[in-house]
């Protein structure tokens, strides 16, 4: 929700520049600045997601030779003790 409010504020800032008849190059620069900021947030999230995924999968053994329809870690079900 906070991201949405931030985005709305950014759009209002650009709209004000248009209404104030600021030069086009200033408006384009402001748009590029906002886009770069959002792109940086996306890249940081993607890095975080990779680290979280690697941490989650650490120690996981994937095997397609199982007779079971699915594979699970020991202790991944309630009341099951880990090895």
C-alpha cells in the first residue's frame, strides 16, 4: 500500500510539472529519475528473492528417481521429526 501511495505522489509531482508548463526535457528527466528509482527497487527485490530462495533450498536434494508422486524434507509435515 505504501508503494502505491509513493507512486501516486510521483505521478502528482509530474502532473504538477505539466500543469506548470515546465519544459518537456525537465518532465522527461523527472520521469527517467522515477523509473530508475523503481527499477533499482525491483533489482534489489530480485537479489533478495534469490538469496531467500538459495537459503530455503540449501541442503535440498532433488531426485527424479523417486517412486513417490512428490518429495518432501524430513520434518516438513506437522508432528514429523527431522533426522
